[in-house]
């Protein structure tokens, strides 16, 4: 193996599996580098055996202008012929080594001739170092495309330091040549630099050799270990659970296996019916004061203590200030909806008290900091801010408030301490705030609060706490998404962030586009090239996608769009919830073409619809829109293990022949879809009306034929429709 090949790419220029024989003439090395490499296969066919995008992410390719490419190729030929950097770099290496050796002789036997020899040799070595560095940097660009692999980075850093130290040493000597004979600070620095640069050029030579010849010893050691460990089982494909980065719980319990194509409606067992006794807790405060963090800590702690919960939030469109609230309902039985009136309200600041007091009944317990609570007789004062300031930071008021809630409800504080310790790790002051708050909470009158039965931890600990954004993200992963491009827009941005967090583990190409128009056209380009691509947006952004949506319909290129709704028109209320975009999703885009709209209503349906979106888009070659909203995206509740074996990722890409017709008329209306590079056919994707081979036409008969062909997809889509879920009689 070679360290210069990473994920099938050599220095960002060449891909594994290609015939690179013609490129060898432009390489900075000859075929001698292959002498130590084993033959692992023979290139038999220039055509790939798998469609692009199958099992790997699409790579972003940066193209150069023809003039620049031609100029670069000319320089490559020049470098191959004359080797300016290897030719020049020998001089500074040899001279620095000679200067270091002579300096050692001088230190043992200080003679003027030795001192002069050291300086003049060092001077020429530094000048030649600059002369060698210029073609070296050019070679790095011309031959290695500015590779960031370790040998190049080390060489660049060490060469720069060597050059700077050389200039410094020359300046010291010219200022006072007598320092070479003195044991002064300047004299010690001078001799140290001479000796140090002698070592640095050894490092440069070592890594220069690695770039040119590679590392045979590392390769042989690796092969020896691999051969010793190799067993027949080691060739079997590995399967396993989806693994998530810190902060995300993965609900899938097994790997994908063969399953029916249709995504059946799964029953969310965690939402089973039952008479519930619940307590609704409302927390209010300004943006930037930690309300969201407090909601997450309390939700995690309530789950640890064995209670079912549902939480949701309402927040203003601002980074700081305003008044936001988070509602948490806890119960001894599953709960999956909010309520208006609350049992316990805790106000972090005075504005929150005015903003949310209307949600309190005469039986509600209202808590607020003592600095403003005394203005209302119905409010119980607690020393949040004073306690936090004593602990060193006003932000500890949040964890103090969490402790008050647990003390008031009589729930074991250890569960809350575990959540706080996991969240803040080494910040023990937060734990002190919890303990102080818990003690204060036990002393507050709470007879008006509902009494919850003892929690059943064994039932709840098997469940996963998740919001709609995360559930949708897991659905898109189950569907095989390997490319996402979007322009951030609340409340859809959470899915973009989730997929970006998962990108390294699941090989997902992530791109923040310049606008929504570009994002959907990038998605179409991704599908055209063989990827499974999606975008995320909200109403205003989706309004800009109309033309690209029609392009998807005409070119029969799949697309998946996650549309998280918010109140309009225009900017409207960007952080609130509304389900007003259904008509736009139904009728956006000009001209007749098929589309699918999926509208999940629970965590399980978010996962199902995320998977089904990619399945239907790929199979029917149409745009699929997943409708969500701020309420569903931001609300958090519990879900059991999801059996991932029911989500089979199927691919609907064919290998093209020379006679391939992209828009072949079929009984189902679904034409065979090929992608460039997978087969011998020409892959046309025409936005104009076209014939079966994708050639543009204005023939009326062809127009009727193609419109009818595309419309026949609806016959199959009707059979795929997910039936409504009916509740009650």
C-alpha cells in the first residue's frame, strides 16, 4: 500500500481502477516505484462493474480552465525532463550538513579559518535553500495538486523554518562576527541554529525520499501482519448497527437485509394507548440564557428516572433576547402531545413571567427569581440568581432551577446529577447548583401539583428520546442518502446539520449552496451522476425551487425534498409552526408531471417516510417531497427500537448499451435509467421535450407520446399510496 493513495484517490488527480499508463510520462517518478508493490489485479475492462455512487460518496471535482490546464501540463513535461527541484535541493542539504559538521570541529578547536568556513558555507546553503524551495513549491502544485498528505506538510513546514532560521543566523553574524567565539546568548543561538539546520535538512531529505520512493519497510510490515491475520471469514462483508456521533442515539437494532419493497406503516409501540396522569412543566426565558440546554437536561433526567415524556418549544426569531418557552410533559404512561395549561411554570426572567403567565391556572405552581417574583402574590420566589452568582456564573441559575423542579416533584436528584455531569463533565459547580436547587425545591408548597405514580424504569429505559428532525434524518440514512445540499432555512436546517454530523460515518457529501435554486439543481446533478441526493428547505425556499422541480419532472431525474413548514406568506413567522404549504407542494412547478408528497405525523412515520422518499424517487424517477413542520421537527418524545432490516436500499440503475434510450416508452411509464460511465450508451437529460433517446423534438406526436408516458407512472404510484391512519370509531 502507499500513503499517497487515500480512498481510491492519488493526490486528488487519479482514481483507482483507471489505466494510468499515459500519465506516467507526466509523473515525477518512473515505473521503478512499482517494483516493491504487489500485483493485486489486472485491468480487463475500462467500464466499471458497479454504477457510480453505489457504495461510495460522489467526489467533488474541481475543474480548471483549458488555458490553465494546458499551461500546467506544459510545466509537468518541463519538470519531468529537467527535474529542477531534485537538482537544486541537493546543494542546500549538502552545504547545511557540511556547515554543521565544520561547526562541531570549530567548537572543539576554535580557529578563525573554521569560523569563516562555517559562516560562508551556511550563507550559501541558505541562499540555495531559497533557490530550491521555489521549484519545490511549484512541483507541489504541478505534480501533486497541493496535496495535504503528511510528507508534503512536514516538508513545507521544515523548509520554511530552515529558511527563516538561516536568515536570522546570517543577520546575527553580520551584526557582530565575534559572537562565534563568545559564550554569550547570541553566540549560543548562532551555533545552535547551525547545528539545528543540519538536522532539519536530514528530515527534508527523508520526506523527500518518501515522496519519490515511498516506504518499503512500512509496506512489508503491513503485509506481514495482514497475511498472519487473514482468515476465510475476513473476506466476508461486514454488517453492523448504524453508529452515531456523540449526542445522537441510534434506534436501529439490526443491519439491512432483504425485505419487501413497500414500506409498511410500522406501529409505534411506545405510543400505546392508556389513561395518563401527567404533569406539564413550562420553562420561560430569553434566547441565549440556556433554555434549550435546560430542556435537554431535564428531558434526559426524567427519562433516566423512568417517566415517559413529551417536550416541545416555541421560540422567537432572534439569537439573543425575546421570550422563549419549553414545555415538558411527564407521565407514568406514554404521552405524545402538548397541552396549553401547565401545572408548574418556572420563569428565568421577568419578561418570561409576563409572556407565559396566561398558560397558568389558579392551581398552577409558579416559580421565579426573588428579584422580580415579589411583584405578584401568586408567584413563589426562589434565589436562582443569587445562588448562581455565589457559584461563580449567572448561568448556573438554569441548573439550580432544574434542581428545584426535581425537589418539588420528589424525584431522586441522582438522575438529574447524572444528566448534568454527562452534559458538563468537569464543571462541578453545576452539580452544586443542582443540589442547592433540589434542597430549596423540597421546601416549596406543592400540594396543588398532581401526584404521579412511581415510575417504571424498566419499561422506559428501552426507549430512545428523539425529536422529529433526528427521526427524519435516520429515515434518510435508511433510504441510502449519500449527498445533501441545502441553503439553511428554519425549521429545516436541523436535518442538514444532522446529516452533516453523520457525513463521515455514512460517506455523505454535504454542500451548503448559495441559494435554494442552486441546491435543488445540485440534487438533480447528483442523481444524474448516480448519487442519492436530497435538499432541505421551508416555504420561502421551496417557492424558489419551482423551475428546478419542473426540470426534475421533464428530465425524469429523481429528487428528494424535505419541506419543513412555517407560517407565511413571505418571511412570516420563521420559527413558528403552520401547515400551510400543502397546495404549493401539490402544484408548484409548471407543466404536468408526477410527484409524491409524504406527510409523517410521528417519529416512526418520520423514519418510514424518509426511507420511502428515496425508494419512490429512485424507482419512479420523480421528485418526492417530505412535508414536516416546526412542531414535528422540534418536538421530542420517545420511540422504541426500530428494526432496520425492513428498510432495504434498492438501486434502479441499469448498465447502458450503445443502443440505449433514456426515455424508452414502457407500459409502466418508467424508462430504464442509466448514469454516465456505467455502460456504453449516451445519457441525455433534456429539459426540452424529447424523443425516446433524449434528443430534443418539437413534433406534436412525440409530445403526446412523452406526456402520456410520464403520466402512466401515476398508475403505479396510486398502488404505492400509504393508507390513512384512523383513530377512534
